[in-house]
């Protein structure tokens, strides 16, 4: 798997997770260095744009991401 092209600019890891380095490392390994297609943040980013990704959305919150995408699609 390739490294996610968004990892360097992802505020979730570069700001929010600084106080939880072990947790951040696990998420990065699974989602950023693994299958970013399963990252909730990446899903919202790709479908709705970077400004629509909630800062508190964790990579494993796929159901929440799908709900956000569905809600935005209905509104548009």
C-alpha cells in the first residue's frame, strides 16, 4: 500500500493527536500507511472537500463519514 497523499497535511494527526502519540501511530499505520480508502476522514475529503471534514472525525468513524456524505448529497 502507498502512503496517503494527505497524511502530511492532515490536521487530525498533526495537531489533534499530538498528546496521544501511540494512538496516532496505530491510526497512521492502519489508515495512512495501509488502506486510506477505509479512512473516514479520507472518505469525506474525497466526496465533499477538505473544508467539510470535521476536526473531531476519527479515521475509524466510517459510519459517521457515510452519514455526513449522505446528508451533504441530499442538501446539494
